[in-house]
């Protein structure tokens, strides 16, 4: 019996000729990631267990992106713990305010992760790098500590759901609509303990940014990882970024899948997830007109260059509606700079948006856009759980950058083509 | 053997309600415990007794990778979590910190809030003393049992190194 793409990457990193779904294996890690929320806890566990040195200073990435620039003294203390550790251990890939970007936009952009890698990150959206053909999954702080100490971690080999993509996206429909649609179809635990393996002729129609968005939200279907095959677009993306030799894995012809889900990209419409679960999806035309008070365009899901361009194209020459706060957060410094060069920042500011330095802030209700009771936001982020962006009686509607921008201008949930 | 009173929760209990992000800037277990479950049951942190048991539905612990979630539950005094299923990162995090969790859809369905139950975590046997019913949870694979026996992943790794 053949192996899935994920299984082949795991087998190679475990030094085994083959692995099967359900096997418990120990695999070598190419990259171990943490942020300012999870790294201090990992450092505490690392030191408590008596470890003094990381296994490889080049293979650990620490990004201070969640509560930065620090929102309060407690956050500043946490960042200091991570900063001191990074300095002591001489960590190569340490990103602080001024160079930091939102981790899952930053690592691919800086060429730190690439095809064939086995990556863990103490952040659930670490699954993003599956877009590059890597095995990449979110773990906790103790896992990060173990990874930092040994360069190894344990995994249960997952089964996979094959997601067969066909057709081509319509205008104003993006990777975000694909993944929201899929989560709506299979549910928030539809891929629990499983991989989502994207395949089919439709893959080549998706930009890398679309693929990052799709892989990013695999966790919102409960998935262990969400992975794309490596094609010309992947190679073009990693060229002049990724310095290691990419290793290209392909699923075997006779790989066994738990099931197959087929999505015709050409049939998808702009989609949103209503409160309070990402699986609570509707097409925008079904819910257009719901009043909103806030829009957030950014995050590890949708803070990339094509997201900024899609939002700016809709906002250009218009004004954010009265009574709406529109917060735009380019995910990295390079994206911010590119937005400046293209005049996109000017477009946002002229329309009445607030533009911020990279931070995860509002997505998790940390800072930079926390909501009061009774308020509702359309956001390009990834979770709409109770209290996610502030008060437990506030509401988050997940959407694409195009829908978020159209909603900011309309003052209510709105379709970009309308 | 663990014995305690049941706190019952529903399906898809996410890590944002287990411990909201606004409290993640103070990760000491005792601080996290003060706000555990606050957004779903404001009375929980103030009234939970040491040894009590939490019973959830499907996909317990979904969402963020924050290890602060099982840490908060453990520090609140909860001795064990039983659920129909667990989100995978919460599952690993619990094992990695040596916190007992058991997957048992039947127990999750039948056990009611306030019941007194006993749990043999090693054998995976759950007994509802209030109703007299007994349930068998899925046993852990031997590898995971070893991690739990050692008190978590890092003590296990350190032991292997020695």
C-alpha cells in the first residue's frame, strides 16, 4: 500500500522506509518555531528539565509577534524572557520589533521553511507551510521545548483526506473562500487527527498566497496539517528565498485516503463564517446587510501582499463607512514596504483606515482592535470563537480581504462585486 | 484512582474559552487557574474543588495551541478530563505535561453535571457512582503511557538522555 505525501515526509524524517496511519514515530525536525506567548513557557520547561543548550541554533525560530509592540508590562516581561534566551543561545532566526512579521507570513517569505521540511511550531497555525509542500504542524510549548532540546519529536502518523480541486476561481473569490467552504462542508472536527492533502488540476490555478491561506486554516477543520504538491509556482516562490535544497515529495498513486472531498473552484462564491464557529459558513449574498462596527484586514491567514492588493483595489477612492473602524495590518515589514511602494498604504489612509506595524494583536483579542459587548466585526482572521476578539458578547465574522474591504466601505457585510 | 464531582461542558470547547488570550500575558499556572473557563462559566474558577473532574463533548480543546489551556485546567484543581474526542494539540499538550485525559464517547454522553465518578486512568475505567454505570475509555499506547508515567515529555526525554 502506498503512502500519502505527509506520510512520505514523516517516513523520511523518521529514517523509516515506510510508515502507516496510526504508527507512533520519532522524527527529525528541520525547524522549531515559537512566539512571544508560547516561547517563554517553552523556555521555562526547557530549563526546568535541566537542558542548557539548544540542539541547533540555526533551526530554531523565535518571533515576538503576538502582543508586540508590547501592550503592557506583563507582555514586556514575556518578550524579555524570549529575547534574553535568544541572545544567550545565539539563535540565528530571532525576530523582534522592527524586523518581526506575523510568523506564518514571515517564515516562508524569509526562506526559512521550504519543500520537504518537517516543522513544528508552538502556534496552531504552523500548518501554513504545507502550502510549500512541507509537513508542518502546530504543537504546544512543551513540544517546542523538546524540539529545541533534541531536534526530535513524536508524531502519530495521520490518515489523510484527499481534497480534489478542479476548475478556476471566479473574480473576488480567493483561497479564503475555498478554505471556509471546506470547513463548512466537513466541520470544525472534520479532519481531526488527519491531514488535508490538496490535489487536482485546480491546484495550479491557485496562487501561493491562496495556498498559504488554505493550509493556514487546516487547523480550523481539526487537521494536523494541510499540504499542497510542489509545482512550478512553489519553485518560483522559493527561488532566491530558500537556501537549503528543496526535497520534493509526492503522494504514491496507490496511497490510501480516509475519504475524498471534491471542490469545483469555479462554483464557489464569496463566503463568510458567522459566529461562533468557523464551520458556520454562508455565502455573502445570504447574509449581506448585517451591520458591523469593525473590520480587520491582516493576520497570518490574510496579511500577505495579494491580500493587501485585493483590499486596496476595492477601497481605493472610497471612504470607510461612518461608524466603522477599519484596521489594516500588513503581515511583515517587507509586505509593508511593498505596500508603501505601490501606494497602497496611502489608499488605505485616505479611505480612513488605521494601518499598523505587523502584529497578531486583534486576531486573538490581544490588542490593536479589541471589541466591546454588542459589537460585530468582519475580519480576515481565522477564528470566531466566543470572546476571540474581545468581549464575550462581541461577534466575529470571518471573510476574505475582498469581502472585508467591501464591508468596510458599505458599513455592513457586503459582496465585493455589488 | 481519581474520585470527584463532575463539571460538564458541551462540544467544541475551544482554548479561547478555556483560557482567554487576554490572560496569556501572565502564564503562571495559579494566575491562569483564576480565569479558567471564565467565558463559558464565570462561576467555575471560584467554585471548582480540588479533585473535581471535567467532562466535555466532541473536539474538546479545539483552536489555539496554547498549552496554557490544559495547564489552567490542571491548576484549577481538575484531576482529569474525559471527552468524546479531543482536538489534537490539546491532546498532545495534556500528555506532554503529564495531565490525565481520557477519550470515551459513551461516558461523555451519559455522565451528568454533579455526578460523582471514579476514574482508573491506567485501566481507562470510568465509574459513575451516582448512576452505577461503568465505561471503558480507549487505552493509551505504551509509548504515551511511558511519557505520562515519567510526568511529561521533558522528564521522559531527560531520562532517555541519561
